[in-house]
C-alpha cells in the first residue's frame, strides 16, 4: 500500500473505478505495451485475488490471449487451488494454440496443482453439428460447468488487432469496421457504447450466461487498449479490473 501511495496509484485506481463504474480496480505501475514484465505483474496480482476469493471446490472459467497466458506463467500453488477446477471459457476462437484457453487452463492448473477439464470441440462447425455435439453427455456435463462457473477471468482486446490475429476473413474485418467495433472479449465484439456488434459462433460460455453470482475478473493493460476497456465496461461492468498505469491514464484522458 505504501508503495502504491508513493506512486499515486491508489488515487488512479479510485478515479478509474468511478469513471468506469467498476466496484474495484487494481492499477499496477508502468505500461504493458512498453514493458513485457508488466503483463506478468498483472498475472501475479490476478493470482493473489484468485487465491483470496476462491473457495474450495469452485470452478473458474478462463479465456485465452497473451495476458491470460502470463497469468498461467506466474501461477503458483495455494491451499485453496488444490480443489479448484479450471475450465476454458469458450472454444479456440482461431487463436494460436499457445494462447488458446485450453492450453492456458492446462498450464494454469498444473502450476497451481489444481484440477482441470478441457473442451475438445473444433471452432469451425455448422450450427447443426455444434447443437448435436452439445447434447453428447460428456460435453453437455462439461458445458454445464463452463456456463455456470464461480469465477470468470478474461482479457480484453482491441477489435481490429484481435480480428487480424485470429485471421478473420477480410469481408468480416470490413464488416467489423463498418459496425465501428472497438473492443473484443470472449469472441464478442463491441462498439464504443458497449453494444455487441458481432459474436463468434463457438461452444462454451455465452455472455448472457453471466449473472450477478459470478465474480468476473478482467485483466487488460497497455495504453493501446484504453478505448477497448472503456467500451467493454459499458457493456458489462466487471467486478474487478486489473490493469496498468498506461491503460488507466489513457482511459482517463479519453472521452
Ligand atoms: C482472447 C480472449 O483470447 O484474448 C479475449 O478471449 C481477449 O477475451 C483477448 O480480448 C486479449 O488478448 P491479449 O493477447 O491482448 O491478452
């Protein structure tokens, strides 16, 4: 705390919480766009929170991305983690395997000495096939866990960056631009007012599954994500945002 006060970060946390109307904000020093270690600090802060807020037997749904991968990288065992089950939030969403939620879940769970379940369903399925797969007893049971977790941990991306990273077809990228998408989370794209303008069809958690009962932790830093963070928070204020000074200052300067 004294370190935070010295750097003025607690004032920044309060301002950001007020501006975004989020109950709790944690701001870490520096900017993850510029310093790669900042993402690991975001990861470490997230692990502390998980350790203090999870109860034995809880299920945690985890999204993909490089930020979530750095949470997995920093993970350490904790008494409560040994009875936690980690599950992926949604399908692969076209990401490289290293940053897909299945991969992150398995690494996180191994390092935490926790339990995990993986979702082996391809991304590119016809609606019909997806619907019938979801009725398979093993998948159905897993989806029930995924869609009703105790905690959700996810990142936020800048819309165009995410669409390009996922090798989205050019026509779809153009459509996102036309819709003025600025933010992405869980495969959903949002405009600056937090309206969903596109949703990737994939198995797993759907945003409207989320109720007040889940603790939703958003981990996103870097000034480049400021607009995306603000837009997503208009859709659904998360319970807790873990971010960095770069993003926090940029959100406060913007709009
Ligand atoms: C995706 C998540 O995999 O990663 C999204 O599903 C998030 O929720 C994105 O927007 C962020 O990626 P990164 O690499 O910037 O952490």
